[in-house]
C-alpha cells in the first residue's frame, strides 16, 4: 500500500480564476462552478484522442490450466469431487495451509533487503494454479465442522463453496477474485484486515456517464452518499466530498485507463472501488467505515481481497481546489492495477523488469529517495520502500506531467531521456496523450 506524496508548492487553477473574474464575483457557489467546469471538461474529454498512438503489445503470459487439473464436467455442483482421493481431514487442511504459505512466500519477482521484502508477482495466478491442483487431487473425509490445535474452525459448507467456486472459475463462469475470497473464508486466510472484502458487500456497478448519483450503498456502507463509475471502476464518497472531486476522480480514471480498454472488464468483475475521503484538515482513511482505525492521510491501494482503495480529495487538483502535491487517485490506482489486473493476466513482462529498473535508477541517482512515507510505528524507511514505490511514483509523475513538481520523473520528456526503459514500460499500459489533470484540458 503506497503512502507517499510530495508537498512542494501550491498551484492555483487559472481556469477557476478566469471564471470568477468573468462573472464579476468574489466567489461562486459550488453548483455554479461545477456546472461551468463540467461543461468545459466534458467538451475537452469528448474530443480527447485517448488511444495510445502506438501498436500495443499483447498482454499477459497465458496460463494453460487444463494440464494442472483433472477436468470436471460442466456442472460443477453435480460432482465437485471428481477425480479426487479422500484423505484424513487434518492432513488435508495442513497440506492446504502449507501450500498457501508456499504461494504467499514466493519471491520470484520480489526484492529482498535483509529481512525486509518488497513483494511483487502474479500472486492471484499462482494462488489459482494451487487451488486447481488442490481441489482436483484430494478431498477431506466428510465433516460438518472441525478445529484442531491453534487452527481456526473449518466448515464443510465453506469447503464445498471453495471447490465449486474454483470449478466455476475454471470454466469461466466465476472470477479469480471470488475463488481467492472463497479460499480466504475457508482457511480464515489473512482476514483480520478490517477492509477485507469478505466483510463487506460489494456495490452494484451502474453505468452513470459523467454524472454523480445517489449511492446504492449496501448495509454498513451508508456513509457513502455519492456514486459514479468510470471504465469499470466504482467511485464513492461521503456527504462532505464535493461533487467536483467525484468528477475529478472520474476524469483521472478514464484518462489513465484509456490506452487499455481490455482492463475495464477485469476491474469491473473485481468490484474495484475508489473510496474518497476528506476534505478537511486532519482527514484520514479512518473516516471510512471499512478503514476505521487506519489513519492514512493520503490513500491506500486495493488488492484482490480488499474492499476498496482510498484517496484524500484534499490532495487532488481540480477547479476550486489548488494542487497539494501528488495525486492519490493516480498513485494508488497504479498500485491497484498491479495488484489486481497484472496479477490476474499473469503479466510477467512487467514483473520481470520493474524492480531491476528501480534498482538501476536508484544506483544512477536519478530516482529521488529523499521523501518520507507514512509507515507503521517502528518501521524504518529503506531500500524496500524505495524499490516498492518506484513504479507508482514515476507513473504518477508521468501522468501529472508537471515540470519541477517532483524531484525526478516529472514529465514525459524527462523520463524518456533519463529513464528510457521505464518510459517504454509506462507507455505499454498508459496513454501518451498529455493532459492537465487540474483543468481536464489537453496539452499541446
């Protein structure tokens, strides 16, 4: 989860000033500003050539699952234990726990600095490969519920749900996310996190266009009253989140995902959600029901088992709100694309390169490491964090494209000249068309 933003200077939005002057007013109402800005931005976005003007490479390394599993029939609930061998209950769950830890500790694409590890890799793909091998090989003896030693209580109905979900996912009728969540529920696997997706009902996905509507909030999430969707992503905010901030987040998501429309369905089926919080001095993620007690001031990314990613609207630049530094929507969405999309499409091209590029940039002194992160008490910032943040920080700078706003990687041109291999990796996923995220206007 990324927790870094630079604070260099404030940039007042010229377009807002021109609106105020032309109206002959000292201030405008929120609705008046919103209507004027929305009309202008809609016109700009409608005419924006969003596609990356290059021949896009095929993404993902295809995983052939059929050679890892004894195939089920089409009806997964008819005989979900086809081809399996019955073994003792305790043996089964001990084996599954051991295999789960093997996946979690896979450091093929991670970076280790002593006992500190920046984890990276297609973990969702790895987990699903393990699930397939597991459910097609062994089945525990029938039971209702069982607990032993320090293990949590296991339930037969959770086991059957896990097997059926994996089978349905194998046949393309369910999602990798749901398979991972079914495993989490069965094994009580890392579910202590308050924002674990198993603890919260998902929002429905409603096509809204560029219009903020009343949030169709599930039980427990009534805090969210505002709702909009963009390119497969749900964006929600509470009562105090300005509509203009919702629209600013909408524009960022559409811009960032414009070069890769094939990501949209993946994001949608994974219930990817941006939960906005703030504005206000001292605002943190703890304002949000899923993140109670998590006092992160900027934002947090979303992984496949998380309920949402978060972003502080106080730090966004949009008409009516000056730029506070970095951009938490862009930054955390970069991390979230890695943790959700790249993991599920098995994007080894990315994982094989990104940490080597980070280490090279740090060694050459072209990646600024003189920043501070909001880290847990007692944790010291070090190489693990620099390497882990390199991708999100540099892509954030590329997308913002504001000269001098960061200590490095602040414009398209700077990155292309000083870190060319990184530039080639960035344009594999993100648009080359420049824009101004504060006004929504195209750059020449």
